């Protein structure tokens, strides 16, 4: 079974930084586009960032200039570096394959608060 395991979430102050990791097991990783999504209470899940197998990145408008997505194919892991964080970034963050969607993992909670 292919599994998605998100980690690295936590509590951070506004303006702070956090790095999330998504480990993918049970499947070939390197050929797939990977993406980060987030969902806050009462809101729909939204795309945060995506990175293709070749390293091309895409970002949602709300995080451009602040977040950076990257991948390490040797480790079957995708990362999300979050800088200059805002309270509106508070959400549960998930990873997935947008073109070949898997069952959602449990996500990792990110809370930005003073």
C-alpha cells in the first residue's frame, strides 16, 4: 500500500519559519509531480505548491515569495519550507500526487499564533 506521511508541523509565531516533510512509501516516487495542500476549519482544501519530477514549481498566490517546495528523489520525500508565516497559514497540511491521487494521509497541523 502506498502511504503518505506528513510531518514537521507545529506552533510558530507570525513571521517565523517551519519546514514540512512528506515521505512517500510503497511506490516509485521520482516520476510523479508532488504537491502540498492545506485545509483550515470551514474552508475547502486548497493547493499550496507543486513540484514536477523535473523540479518545476508552482505556488498558490497566497504563498508566493514566502514558501518553497522542493523534493529529494533519493529519499522519496517532498518538502515545504515556509517563511514569513502568517496566521492565515494555519491549517492542516497534506501532500499528494495531483495527477495520480492517493488516499489522503492524516496531514500535519500548522498553527501560526502569537
